C-alpha cells in the first residue's frame, strides 16, 4: 500500500533524495507549495506524512482534518509552526533536524569572530566610500587570546574546535560540562563568572530560557576584562542589549558581533548605530548545505519510521499502549515535578540520575515515566527542547547516566517515586507519592521528612535548628510583602541541620536577603 507524502514548503531535491531512492517502501511524493490553510486542510486528508519547513503553519485545525496522518517532519531545528499538543493528542509523531545546522552555525560564529577582530565590514565599507584608511582599521590577532564559550553543546564545541585551530585558548561554561569531559575536549571550564573574567572574546551558545534570558547583564559585564569582544549567533535575549550598549559606550566592550537580537527584524536597533558593532540578519543556518542537511535528516527519519518503527529526532510523545498508560499516567505530573525540583538543589554538572520506583509501580514498564521524569530534570537547562521522547537521548548525549531501580516495598505508601541527582561533589534525592484523595506530595528531601504539595511557588531553605529561625524567615518575607501560604519543617536532629519548605503566593526573584542571615546557609526558589 502506498505511503503518501506531501511536501508543502520548498525543499531542494538533494534534501529529499533519500525518499526518491527508497526501494523497499512504495512512496508517493507530492510537492505542492504555497497552499492556503483551507487548501491544506482539504488536501491533508489523503496523506500519511507532511513535510514542511517554516512557512507552513500546521495548526490544530489542519491536524484534526488529517485522517491518515502518521508523521509530520520539520526540515529545521524549531517546531514553533507545528501544534505539538494537537499532534500528540492524535497520535502523530513530529520529527525535526536539530543537528543539521551545527556546522553552519559554528562557521558563521567563527566568521563573525574574525570579522570583529579585523574590522572587515567597516574596512570594506570604507573602500566602497572611496577612502583608504589602513591605520584606522588596525585589528587584533586571535593567536594566544582566550575564547570564552558560554553553552558548550554541539555548536559551542564546534566553535571551540575551530578556535583551537587558530591557536586560541578556550574556557567554557555549560551546566552539563564536567572536569572529565572538559579534559577530554582539551578546554578549561568554570562558572559563567569564571569564564567572563579571563576571556578576550566571549561567544554564547545557550538556548533562550528563563534562566538564560539576560544572563549576560550589567553585573556580568562588570566582571569582564576591559576591551573584551562579544559574539552572539545563538538567540536574541541571552545578552541584555541595554547593558551591552552601555558597556560599549563606556569602553568596557571593544566590539560586538551579533547575528540575533531580541526583536527581529532588528533594523533600527540602536546597537547598529555604534561603529564597534557588526551584525548579520540571522544567517547562522543560512547555507545551502545546512538547508539540504536538515531535509536529509528528516527524510531519513521518515524512512526509519515506516521501515522499523523508530525515529531519531522525535519532538513529541509517540503512542504508548493504553494498558500501560492507564497504570502510570497519574504519576507523569508527579515525576516531572520531582525532576524539576531536584534539578534546583545543585548547580553542579549532573553525572548520574537514579530513579527509584516503589510499590505497585515496580510491576510495570516505567520507561515512559522515566523519560518524563528526566525531562523535568533537564528542562532547567535545555528548556522545551527536551520532551518525553528525547529526554533519555539528550541525557546520554550529555554523558549523564540514567539508572532505574524497582522495589515492591514503598515504606508506608502504595507507590512512590524517588529521583536522585548525582554530581562530582554532591548527591540530592527527592521522594514523592500520590495520596488517595489528596493528590501529589513531596514526602522526603535528602534525609528530611516533610509533606509538601509540589505545585506553585516554593521556597526551599536550609538552616540550623535553633529557636527563632522560623519566625525570622516569616518576618523577612513580610517585610518584602511576600505572603506565606503553607510551611513545612524537617530536621535531622534537635539543634542540627534542618530545612524549611514554604509555598508563597508569588515568584521571589531574589533570595539573597535570606542567605545573609545567621543560621540560614542556603535558600532557593523553586517554581513548579
């Protein structure tokens, strides 16, 4: 029986060559670009696969009209033009090509570093305007300079590899970068602060998340060397543009090379008025090879799905047998929140994740629940890119070990889940359960027994068990007009270490006012 594939956006023939050459499957490939939403809604009824780039908006209406659709392929990195929830609800797998533009983005970053160091755009413009200003455009060499790489995933590592070819020293920050991995890659590593203090050039390669928005801000600029140069070919918003503008005007930053900004198109952005700034209109993935590569990757996933039933780059949850879902689905939200909670207990690079399933859960295939829990843990640093299907793959790609443990004994509960995070220097563990009629609960954090609903805005405090500690926290929060909804206290022994878990009405942006108090040695906000 023929497999009908609709390609609704322009793709090169080289990109869909794997589909054209397939012999085992009977593929009927139809290319119709420029379809209106109504036309696509009507046409999609007859197709098993929809292959798009960014132009086609695959809305819920279109997905609900797709009677036979089994797979949507996005020839690119993002899937913002596809309604993932609607696809998941209908059992349609969505795949994309997260690796296809790695080389292109790394090369563009390297080109921007060199262009910034040698004033190439401005020197070219000077010649076009009829001037010969050799003395005006004296640059700097890359040799023996230090490149700071903030975000050391695939693209960051490729940029570092090229920098070392230019005989630069490299120091990197990444939440998943360990000493062993850094040594293997031949780079130094440290915190964001460690990186910016020593780097002559700084390039950012993190996703744009709540934690990374404006991570390069006024305070971070103040730590940098005078004359530093900044490069952003990742995502607009990682760098605070107002802080960057002021740092350039004040002479702290010698120059900036930007392929992205917070608002695009960024024509008219005042940073472009500064002669120290060079910019390109979001060209990181704009190469012939990258455009072909993402299409090739998606084509291979389409073939893999219909040949062996698996795909390499899924971005939503595939169908799970109903009998398993019925048993474990109530624990999905709990597992994800436990993962999110434990991820906030340490800023060190994660090396291992241990999951403990106790009680009746031990009798089931809990792999989907494991993936969902790991997703909750990784989302702090990877954002919405991580999902139920690719969580394990992303963890293993970051050299994080995942171990499942099962026991039929749940120690007082019908079922429980515990998530343990292991780093090179510390281990943290959080345990949760579902109480009949009462819902989800966190019942243990490390060695402290508590009873907390894992929802909303939580404040986690480690302190010494002394009289007045709880009252002092209440007073400090009241002074900040922060209302406490609930509070739980756990302690190891009288007068020893203890924890407070408070739920508050609103997110607390900064908890430094708590950390300077006597008897309080850690405080964290955790939003679930």
